[in-house]
C-alpha cells in the first residue's frame, strides 16, 4: 500500500504544471487555450453577450551586435473579444477572452440566472 501511495505521489509531482491554462466547460464539451472562436461556438453555442476592443502594444526589437546594436520600436494592434456565457442559476457565469481570434483566458463571475 505504501509503495502505491509513493508511486502516485511521485507521478503527480512529475506531471507538468498548467496553472495558467484557460479552459471552458460547456456541458460535456471542454475548450482549452488556443481554441478558435469557431471551435468555441461549435462546442458552447452563442454567448449571451459579446464585447470587442482594440489594444495597441509597443514592441521593441534589437538588431546587431551587443555593443553595436540598434533598437527599434513598432506598434502592434490586437483585437480583444470577451464572450459571456450564462449557463443558469446553478453555475457561475463564464467569460471567454479571445486575443486575435484565439482563446487566451476564461474568467468566472457570479452565479447566472
């Protein structure tokens, strides 16, 4: 019995940790990080609300050797969409966050209606 317990404990410690992974459960379907909006629509259906915005990020690039380098900065536009799913009063509201069409985060809200 001790050997089994030690083996199971060691197995869990060796598994890679994915604490920041975004997952959304829709009934028996599961949608994970990197899923497209189409995949989420197929597995979860239409959300009860959608919001969209555009954000700009400055990206610095270094070119050349360490002592003789040039740094350039360019602005990158990204589209952020938040889809709200209300699965009823027995489940928490889920907000799926997409960046440029890919699922990057899932946040929980209060209980639905």
